[in-house]
C-alpha cells in the first residue's frame, strides 16, 4: 500500500526535476489522480471536499509540511502563497516510485502534471468545475 507521502513524491516527481507547484496545483493534482486514477496508485489517498476554490483537503498541506521537515520538499514563499518543489533527495525518491509504475501510468502522470502546470489559477479551477460540477457547490470563485 502506497503511503500519502510516497503518493505526493510520486505525483510531484512526474513534473520533472525542479518543478515548482502552487498550492492550488498540488491540491488539484492530488484530486485528479484520486478521482481518475486512484486504483493505479493504491488510492484514494485524500478526502477531498468542495471548498472555496473547488476540491480541497488540508491533509495535502500536512503531508507537504511533513515532507518538508524531512528535507524531501522545499517550501518557499512568493509573498502571496507558498510554493512546493522537491529537493534532490525528494525527487530521487519520487523518481524511484515513478519508475516502479507501468509505462502507461508514468505517461499519464507526466501528461497530467504538464497540463496542470501550464494553466493559470483561473483556467485550472474552471477546468475542475467543468469536469466535476459537484466540487463547485461551496465556491467563492467567480472566474
């Protein structure tokens, strides 16, 4: 059974070395994998609920903080929000987990992270709402 920590390392590593994620990107990445491919990664790993900007689970941030304390994730600040980047050790761990996946699963995760990271905040939240209207019920987002 894959732990939440391993799941996050695997998901973030799929974006490549030194890839930076915003909070909304990490939340939506975990949500999409849990909703669309959880059976491929021993999931679901989180309990997402409809929140201000769509699916949210505070446990994602708790896991990132824990990974940061163990030097697997660098947590930065841009002034407005935190950013998350795997450390070299975290990337190595995530890459090993990714390498244990089938080629189809690896390709899916790489494609998903590349797609997600190209979108603006508004585009990403809007895309989630179009595909998962149930996640819009508590939204404050008017994008």
